[in-house]
């Protein structure tokens, strides 16, 4: 009976050690994965950001959303410097911020152009009404 109790205790101790080893391996593996991600340059994000900035410029962002465009361009430059200095987390964060600033600038430019087109259309309608009134008299 004493031997059976001793075997059960040893078996539990062995399972507990095995569980601890598995847990340690999991933590170590996760740390390595995270460290690997932090060490990679954010080249894909950088390309997406450059594309967003170029789209915003094409949409008229520099004219209609100058503040947002300046912010996007400044953050993109800072991200490029951070990448050069191998500060990849900082570079990624700045590139993401620059992307959203550029997307905001593009949307503001599109909205401003739509507003301008609406005003032009209203003015055209008013001119047609005036001309129609003159012709009716």
C-alpha cells in the first residue's frame, strides 16, 4: 500500500514537471515569435502608406486638406527615418498614422470637390432659370 501511494505521488510530480516544461516552451516560443515580428521592417505598411499619400495628392489633398496632407507627409518621412535607424515598431506606428492622415485628406478633398460641383450645378440651374424667365417675357 505504501508503495502504491509513493508511485502516485511520483507520477503526479512527473506530470506537474512535464506541464511546467510545456508551459515554459510555449512562453519561450511566443516570445521568439513576437521578437521576430518586432525585428522585421514594415515594408508592406510603408508601401501601403506611400500609395495612400499618392492617392491623396492625386485627389487634391494638398489643396483641399493641406493640414492632413502635411501631417501624413511628415509622419511618412519620420517613418522612413525610423526604418533607416532600425526602429521598426516606431516606423510601423508612424506609417500607420501617416496612412490614416492621408486617407482623411483624400476623403476631405473628395468631399470638397463634390461640394464645389454641387455649387456649380446650383449656379447653372439659377442661370438657366434666369434665362428662361427672360425668354418668357
